[in-house]
């Protein structure tokens, strides 16, 4: 179920920007995730990427990185800070999708050069 959900979100994120309604609100998904309150930079990236997100109560979050085939290639659990630095040294070039789960869920994409 998780992979199907991430793949669907990933397909939506391959478009440069889309809008849709959810519970009466318009939500936009684009290459830039800063409007969601999260930042993933640099993106595209080569050696590392930093993920910053709101976590004022230090609640645990889990991060899933998924490749285009729907395989979860990395997971990070029990993230209680509001940022995470991810080494990309052993990741192949290409497009990846991420899901950050906590009090809220965030989705985005990452390009590894």
C-alpha cells in the first residue's frame, strides 16, 4: 500500500506543478516544496541533500526514499530533529520520491545527479 501511494504521488510530482482540491482546500504539488513548510536542498544534488521540516514538538518522523520502480531504497526512522542530512554517495543517478511521515505527511521528489 505504501509503495502504491508513493508511486501515485511520484507520478503527480513528475509534472512541474498541479493543483487539486482536498477537503475544500486547493493544494499544489510542484518541484519546490518550500511552500509546504519543508525544504529539500540542493535539488538536484550530487553528494548530499538536506531536508528541513517543521517539528516543534520533536515528534518522531519516518522518511522513505523510493526509486522509479517503486522500491524503497532507504528508510530513516525515529527522526526527532527538524532536519536531516542525507548522504547520496551510494545512490545511483536518477529521480527519487520521498515521503516524510509524522504528525503530517509530506511528499516530494529528489533528483540525484
